């Protein structure tokens, strides 16, 4: 085995600082709390999806009301409007 080079004072100081910082980081990691859950009660629309499952009549009535309002405003049902807009017929 070869002989190890003698560290300069600067290298020794840098090594000790690095070791100290690593030890501090390990202590902080041990004390760290797990990430908190988001404040919202639902994730990725789960709440809305489950609500519609639990209240299907409310969701159907809301959709029916929206389609009727759309028909009054545009003079045609949504499917016709969508088709004509898509094919440049409006």
C-alpha cells in the first residue's frame, strides 16, 4: 500500500467542515417530519367524482339544465353546435 499524502491545513479544515455539515444534515433528516397532506379534502377530482356517484339525480339535473340553457342561447343543441363548429359550418 502506498503512503497517504499529508493533508495541508486548508485540506484538513475543508474535510472537517464537510464532515460537520454531513453530520448536521443527518441530524436534521432524522428530525424531519413527513410532508403534510394538502389542505384540500380531495385528490385529482376524486371528491367530485364520488359526489356525482352519490348524487346521480343532482348531476343529471345540472347537466340537463346546462343543455337547455345552451339550446336557448345558441338556438341549437350542443351536439349540433359542436359538429358545425368543428367542420367550419358556423
